[in-house]
């Protein structure tokens, strides 16, 4: 059970109600925004044997900064603001309307912040375009731009929720239901409590605590029943918890959408790689064109894997602070529940049996209050059980439908993925077969060319051998002719030498005449 004690602000002297769990820590005063050091609470005083006699311990309380029960009349004079104070305006980052408090933030404001942060980030990546980091954001298609926008949009929502949570925690230090107004919360004292709450620097549309207390007081004023107020406060606690859980819907959608965008980038990259592979097979005869096409294939595969990797990392980066922020807001709702149980429900007095004694004895007669509440709720127990059964059936039905829907969606996605994978494999196998056939044709042509070259080489060798034989025979013939000529010339030279030594008589002989009938006539 959490214990609360009062503490005056050292800057503005306003009374604060602080949980014992915050002892030793520093908090911001919701009135003057000054820093308040929360001291350790004083040891609890022994319970008096005479509950109607109040022992004045003002000196000890003054030493610790915690006002005692005997100083209530003096603290009551510190209230200044009237009950007609104007309602405070909601924060610019909140989306709640009217007097209801909401944990949602403005999607428009967070979207603008996320878009500006995305532009700044992408501009900062331009000088790094020659590095892997810059190429990862600027040279991988449209998917990195979309994932970057969703990531910074999510960060903007988380920051705005953190600012709202900070304001909620500051309002937890307010003394919403001071005992100086009245020890018990009765129908007659409700006006004074509402007057004090309206004078606080935080409105009901900005704080779960103030909104919860105001709704409880209003319900008690109308119904005049502590038991029904307890039931209503439980319902309001569930509403606040659902409000906090529902405010993370858009963040969960972003966390879900980031890896989906990464898979879309994978499909786009693989499609580009397959198209480039098909064009490379068409230009297989040209090695330069084929190399360029293979570069395009590897570029498409790089885009596919890089976009998926970037999206998964961004999803993990967004998921961690989102879970931490949701845990903090759930703890805030739990703290509001504890505050209302300790400071509102225990002090309600509807004038029925046990009400006055409960107000006087305080925590000593908590069991009487519980018995009264259980007795009042006994009539509604059966009806609540019926509603719980109906809710269980509805929950089971909704859960079953959601599970069936997810199963069918998952099955369809798996079928589509299998069909896409099968088509890719079929295309790849066909392209591999075509490539193998072309390689076989090229190998056969190369074998034929090699055989032709071998035949030509053999014929050239034969021709060279024949030419060499012809040249050898011609050379031998010429050698013989030249030898015979040399012999003839030598004989002629000898004859001429002999003729030079002798006289040679040359007699001219007339040619014989031919007769009429072809006979020759003798010379006369």
C-alpha cells in the first residue's frame, strides 16, 4: 500500500501531496515549476488510545516540513483561487476534447515534426553519398525515404507523449483532496473540494488524476453512494488504461509497416535483378554488354537486401522506446489508482451505517469500509458475472475471428510468396537452360573451328613437304644441267683452242635447184 504525505513547496509555499516512494528524489512543483527535494517521511506516530483526542505535534512536523493534523486550520488559509477559475487550455500536442483527458498526441503535429526531421536527415546524408551509409539512404530507391519518414514520425510521437507524461507526473504532486478542507468527503463538503480542485494549475483535461477525482466526486454527488462510486472508479480506471493502450495503435502500425516496406524493397530489388539478368542473357554474345548487365543484376540484389536490413533495424529502434514509454504510462495509471484508493475512496462518507466511524478512525477501520462496499456490491454480483460471461464469450469470439483472419492472411501471403518463388525459380531454370544451350552451341562451334584449324595445319604441312621436295628435285636437275653445260663449254673451249692454231677454209656452196616435179638439178 502506497503512503502519501504532505510537503510545502519551499518556493511558493503551496501544499503538495507526495508518495512515500519518491523520498530522496527531486520533482518539479506544478505551481511554480521550481525544483522540490522530497525528504524522507517521518516515522509514523503510535496510534492513540483515545481517537477523539488530537495530540499537537506541530513542532516535530515543522522540523520535517510535513504539516500535522493539528495544523489543519492554519493550512486552510492558503487557498486563494476561487471556484470559478477558468479551465486551463490543453497542451498543443494533445488531441483530447472537452474535459476528457487523453494520452493521444496530434498526428498532424508529429507528422510535421517527422517530415522536417526526415528532410534534415536526408540532406545530411548528401555529403556522405560516396560512403555506404549515404548510399543506403539515397541510392536504394523510394523505400528508404518512406521508412525514414515513418521512423522519425514515430520518434516525434514518442517525444510528444514523453512531454505529456512529464506533465502528468508533475500533477501527481498536487494535493487534490487536502484534509484541511474536510477530513471526510461528504455531500456537504463536495463544493469546497471542487472549489479547491478548480484552483489548481492543472485542469481535468490535462491530468488523469484530476479527471479521475472530479468524475468520482461528481458521481458521488449525484448517486450519494460510496459503493457505486467505488464501482464507477474501477470502470474509470479501465477506461484510462484502455485510453493509454489505444494511444499506441498508430505506433504499432508504424512498427508493423517498417518491415513490410523493407520486404517491398526486397521484391523491387529482386525484380530489377531478374530483369537485368534477362537482358544480360540477350546480350550474351557481347562480353562488354554482359558485364554491364551483370553489374545491374548485383545492384538490384544489393537494393533488395539493404532495404530489408534498414527497415528491420528501424523497426527495432522504434520498438524499444515505444515499449518503455507504454510501461511508464501504465505505471502512471497504477499510481493514479493508488492515489484514489488512499485519498478518495477511503474518505467517502455517504451517511450510511459505518460511514461516520470510518471517517473518524481513518485507516484503522478499513475492514468496515470493505464490508460495506462488498454488501453494496452483492446485489450486482450476479449481474456482473453475467456480463463477465458475455464479455468472455465476446472476447473469445473476437479473438477467434482475429486469429482466423490472421491465419487466412498469413496463408494467402505464404501462397503468394510460394507462387512468386516458384515463378522466379522457373524463370531462373529456363534462363539457365537457355544459357547452357547457348554455351553448348558455342562449345560445338569452337570444337568445329579447332578441327578445321587442325586440317588446315595438316594440309599446310603436306604442301610445305611437297614444295620442299619439288625445290630439291629442281635443284638437282639444275645442278646436272649446269654440270653438262660446264662440260660442253669446256669441250667448246678446247675445240676453239685447236681451231685457233689451224687455218680454216670456208667455201661457199650454192644451194641445189629444184626441178619442176620436185627433183633437184645438178649444177652445170
